[in-house]
C-alpha cells in the first residue's frame, strides 16, 4: 500500500557478491563469442624487430617491461589507461597490468607476455570489478586472442609468481608492487638502451608519425573554423581546446599531450593548458597541438594564428623574426650534423633580432655565450626534441647519445623557436607586451636532408594569414 515502508527497510544494503541467488543466476546464460585482439596493423611485426634489437644490446640479461596501471583520478575514479611507451614499442600491445619478460638464451632472448585474463561469467570480477569487469566496461580479448594477434607466447599474469626474475633489468615506470614482489630495481641501463633504440624510427614507425601529423594538420583547420564562434559567443580558449581534443579522439587515440590554446596575453605562457581565457578578436592565438595516433605515436605542431585573419604590425614583426629563426634551425636538420646545431642556429637569429630591436643590453656574442644567455629571457624553453611514442621522446639517453650525437636518417624531431613577451614584462615596449609567437614543425631526417612532415601548414606570416582567412570563411 502507498506510504508503507518497503519490506526490507532498515536492513543493510545487500552485497550482491554474497547473494547466492544473484551469483548463481549471473553466472549462467551468456554467449561465448570471442573478442579478437586488434593491435594496429603492423605493430606486432615491428615490435618483434624491436625486441630483437634490444636483445642484441643486452645479451644474457633478463628484461622485464610492464605496461602499468591506470592511476587514480579521485576516490574510485581512474584516469583513462595509456600504457608505458617502452612496453608498447616492444610488444604492440596496449593491455593494462601486462608484463613482458625477455629471458636470455644462446643467441638472443625468449619473450613471453603475461596478461591478466579477462573476467568471464562465473567469476566475481565479471560483475564486481568496475574498472575491468566485462559487465561494466565491455568484453575484452582473451589470452589466446592476444597470442594469435601478436605472434608471441602469452601466459596469465599470475604465472609471474612462478618465475625467479630477481636481478632482472626493469624500466623506471615499473609498478611498485611488481618490483617489490620480485626484488627488482629500475634500471637506468635498460632505460638508456630503450631511449637510444627508439631514436631512429623504422619504416612502420615513420608511417605512424605521418598519420599523426596529418591528423594534427586537419585538427588545426577544425580549430581555426571555430575561432568566430569562440569569439562571437564568448566561448573562449576552452572551446578551441575542446574542438581539437574531440578531433584527436575521433581521428586517433586522443591528444599526445595537453592541448595549449593561448590568446593574447596568455600566448607567452609556455604551457598555457588552463585555457580559461577569452579568444580576443585582434590578438595572436598560439596553438600547440598534437594528435596521438591509435598506435600511440604522436605529432607536436605549433602555429600562431591571427584571430582576425591578419596580424597587426607588431605581431607580424615578431612572427617574422621567429620565422627567420625557425628556417635557420630547420636548415641544420640533416644527416651527419650535430644535433644541437639547429638550436645554435636559431638562437643566433633570435639574439641578433632582439639586439637590433634594442632589447639586449649586451652584445650578441655575449648573449650567445654559455655565461650570457640574456636573450633567453624571452625564450626560456628548449626549441626542439625527439618525437615518437612520447612527445619528448628518448629522454633517458645519455647526453652524448642525444644532444651530443650527430643526426642520422630515421630521426624524427621538432624545431620550435618562439618569442614570449609577457604582458607584465617591463623590459619590452608596451606594444610588444602580451605577444607570444611559436612556430613548430615535425621533421624526419632523410638520407640526404630532412622532410618537414607538417609542411601542409604555412610558416610565413602571409601564408599563415591566407590559410587562416580561408578557414574562417569555412566557419559553420
């Protein structure tokens, strides 16, 4: 009768895992359609070659590389899972809580991938694990499907307990429980070798980089088309950030790093990921954005667009100097040239330009000296890096293997000089305050030079204006 209390009011909330009627019923009546594992085409073959190359560098060593787990966002919510880049490079697999063990043998290593078996009907995890249970997140491939797709031996992750891998080399990101349980210590040697190996991309990796860059170029166009709406409806920087992030998630795995959208005085802020300001109609708009492909290789491209379609004289003057530095840096990207030559060439242009504008109280030579660097007040960040599975790829190589090495074919890197005149910087004239300009392209070192993978986006001011105006006309 209406108004009466339910029959079990006042009792404890039932835990369904303890309810025999529920557990018996939920365990039956399910289909058994297998879910195929679907790594990106070519990933398994590339990973096998990557393992071979690592094996050659570390003969006789047991190697353990884990994919990791999704970190907690808050309370019982976790961030979307993204596997460790070294693990992906060696396996082509993107499963959570997975572990690759490479055991030495004469002439190389045997590889076995340890995976958590999916929770099937009849297991408590099927309905009781909100992060992994099929009833919550959908069906997933079984171990046999992964073994077929990757052409590698696969075993349940709990079988790791049967192994004696104490003293094995493991990566810095290895799970703390895994390292503690098996007596492992993260190995700087393994990290270093993996970074060095990942510096030179193979043909499959280069194809993935092209996909990421092409999708990113299209994303720039999608963002530019939304500038009128961001301005007219007061939706601001966050609308443009969300536009690119939606594009990246639609045409790839997502973004390779947090999207930067900085309008006017926010543009000089190097990592302006807050994106909570307005898009000012007459300001320069700095966009630093990259799509991460489904293979997890990422692009990293920056352009500075005039929101109105045309730079004002001060914005164009700054853009012209950055362009000059950008071209000088890119001209140094070719085989046999020391990696840092692009940096020094671009910095020389920047220092000379700032000196000509009267912004340096010292000579260009003094500014460029290691003891000087006064010009870096307006360019405090690095202006290039290796690019691949990580936006700042290969960062655990030794100096001599990275910054002190010569470029070679297959390297993919960025060149990204800029000038950043903060709105509150009283060392620059008022008309320059609040202007930030960066140009960033992704380059592939070839046998006889370099290919600009992001060349579909113009870098000269006139070209940027024309490109922007064309996108503004396409605005919905």
